[in-house]
C-alpha cells in the first residue's frame, strides 16, 4: 500500500475561509506541526540494506540511517570488513548486521536478503551503493572487464531489488535508492564501461519507479560528483585536482555529504518523490 503521510495530526483543506461576517480571512490551520516535522527524517522501525556499506559513501550512509533510527544490514565482499562496520554501527547505538556478499552473484544477493529478514524480520529500504570502477580505454577493453563491471554496477542492483521485492511490498514505507554517478551525464574519457553502467542504472531507476509505484515502493537515485573515497584516491593526484576544480565549490565532497540526500529520498520527507535522480556534485553538472 502506498504510504500517505500528513504533516499534521488533523486533516485540512485548501480554499478561502470566511468569517461569520462574510469577510475573507486567511486559512490559519497549521500545515506543519511539531509531531509531523519531527517524523520527516525519522527512520525508526525500518530495516535498510546498504551494499558497499563498509567504507566510503556506503558506510557514511549506513551511519546516517542508524542515527536516524533504522536497523541496518551492511554488505561487502570481505567478512571482516562487514563485521567491523556492523560493530561500528552498533557502537553508534543502532542495530546492525554485517553480511559478506558478492553483489555480482545473484545467489549471494538472495543470501543477503535471507540473512537480513532472519535478523530483522523484513526489509523496508534497499540502497544499491556497491560499485566496480574498472576503467579501460577504447582499444584496450576486454569482454571480461565489461562482464565484471556490469555484473556489479547494473545486474547486482536489479537482482537485489528483485530478491527483496516480496518484503518491500509488505512495507508501508518502502524505498529503493540507487547510487549512480555524474559520469552518467558528463563526458567520461576512458570511463565508458563504468559511466555507461551508471547511465543504465539511472534508466533502470526510472523503469523501476514506474513499475513499482502501484505497490507503494518509491525508487530514486543519487548521482554523486567527486567524493573523497578510496576509489577517488586511486586516481593520479592531477586527475583528482581536475575533478575538484571542475565543480563550482572547487573541492571534493566528504562521504557524509551524501547522507542528507539519501535520508530525503528514503524517508517520509521524500514521500512524494519517485523516479528522480538527485545530483550531489558541488555544482559540477549543469542540467
């Protein structure tokens, strides 16, 4: 069932109100009250899966969801990293689970869903954050590189949502968040494998939104610009400097600067948003 959320405890209607003397007066009913406002970004009693959730943007998102009250399952390939991230999140006062997962393997994704449901009883939000940034220039590309990239960057998000779907449809506040990239919009020399996969995921986001709206599941995406992560630091310094200089703010983002947009898209604050791609890039991508 689609979530319908009112910011007030009482119903109100639009229109002009009149006094007993017949004079026009303002409609003074409160549109936003304290209770409704305080619930906007509250993720209490929701379970969130975050892939690639043990470092960088994914860990920052997991921290944000936990601090907003959610139960969080973090997934990545390394078991020790998963447990360390889960322990860190529990140290923030939340409920957290680490599940070793290969996002490119549909069976591993099914196991992630099963483990999450077994621990927390359901799934309300899926955050597809894991990515493979493999880059090969034209003339040097290999079929294996395309397969590895697309299995993680595109196939994985699709099949994770598919495995989670029976649980999402049972949630009164279901949401899917796909992390894409400004590379889906911009010229991306030598990055066409990665950029094209993210562009495809952006298209899938819109298709999912259209298909799942009737089930009350909202689907949106965030397109980060240059963010100071391990993936970014694998680039030569001159490349990093050029990406930072290409933004109006002339710097890299910190991973936690993605949290606000993610909470917006996954919480009641974004209850009338679906099929959208929010660009968070310091002013680097005019649209």
